[in-house]
C-alpha cells in the first residue's frame, strides 16, 4: 500500500522525524531553509500533507494554486495567523495545530523577559561583554522591583494563567487581566486574579503588561500609541504572543521617549526582519522567538502533529482541528 506523502517545511526534533519516516513517505527540509511561495505552491501540488510552521506564509495566493494534492496542513505551532484561514476553508483544506503542550515553556519565557526588562538584564550583559563595566557602585543600573508589583495580562488563556501562577506564587505579584468575555474560567485553582473592564483600565493600573492574545486582523496593533500612552512611565511591556499585536513604530517611540520604562519581546512584526529601531535601544530585551524552545516542548509539538496526521489518514476524529 502506498504511503501518504508528507512534507515538513523545516527540521523537527529527530525523534519525531524518525516516527514520521516510519509511517509516511516523508520529505525533510535538510537545509532547514524557509521555503519560498513558489516552493510552497509546489508542495501543495505534490504532497498529501504539508506541515508548515509560523515562519511559512500561506496567503490565498499560495493556497489557491491549481491542481492541489494536499488535503491537510498539519501546523507545527499553536498560532495559525500565517495561514489564510478563509482561503483554506474555501479550498477544502483542513488545518490542525498544537495547543496545550507549550503552556509552561512559553509562560517561562514571558517571566524571563519580565525579569530581564525589570532588572535591565540584557543591558547589564552587554555592559560586561563590552569591557565597559568598571565595578559596583550604589547608583549603577538601578531598576524596578518585581516582587509585590502588579502584573496585567491581556488575554487569559492557558499561557496567561500559567504566567499568573508563576508571578503570584513565585514573586507575590498582584494579578489583573482583561479578556473580552466576562466569563473567563480560571484553570488554576486558588489563583487570585481580578478582571478589568477594559484594556485601558488594565494599562493604567499595572507595573508590567504581558500580552497573551491571538494574532490576526482583530488584534493587529492592539497595543498602539494611544494605549502605550496610558501605561505608567515606570511600566514594562512583555510580548510572547504575536508580533503584530504591537505597533512596532509606536513602541520604539515610547521606549525612546521613556514614556514607558522598558519592554521584553520574543515576537515581532515581520519577523525575522524586525524593525531595526529596536536594535539601538538599551531598554528593550530581545529574544529570537524562544517561547516553546525546549527539547521536551518542541518534541511534544511534533508528536501533536503526528497524532493529527494519523487521525486524518485513518479517517478518525481530528484532535486539534482549527479549520
């Protein structure tokens, strides 16, 4: 019996690639180089399943290629705003993702960025590496306290609640959150968190703001110049959600003017081509989209895709179908 043909657009953890090779006729991206639009179109014509990642842009122009063979996009990642969902639906393409397995690792990175921004960690690292550190003095690189401060979460799903738990029980932080629906179930038992009626209310009351909302048209530039102006001048913005949730130009302007104290970013608009303005600032900590980058988490993500493909090809109910 002929095995289904499957393409991985990037390299995956070796253990997952090996399992895929046992079950399917798999093509690996040996060079781990992002595919072009033309290569993605060809993949849709040549494979039964294509497994993209967040770095693969799949707009309507790619998805509507003629003579498609592909029936399922097994996305390696939770977010799928890099895929034109409407076009995929119109083309009869199924999309699956990998929720639930990267909660703790992404929350860890959010807390890492919060601490880096608050305590000027990246700036201090650069100072030491450059050879410009001249020794300890009482007023050097004074920074913000984290313990006992107020954390505001925009979005209140699994990752936000995991961060809230770490922040409250690890650092005694007060937790506020905003979610459009008033009925936001708290997944973590005994987690004291107060809901704000609006983003504006949250921004004006918090020392740290962490973004945990999905990307897409509805949340594009959710954090803009007007909302940044509502933050305290001592506050910090943390983004591990999606780059386009924040207006980069507005954030750079706020950081330059010191109308907010700092920012910690793991995601960017148009990544990896982030706005070069960030590179000149001392009060921003920058990470290369590391949210889920632990061995265990990335392996679990691959296993999720594998399970979804197995369900699809054996005509069972898909576990993580989004379209």
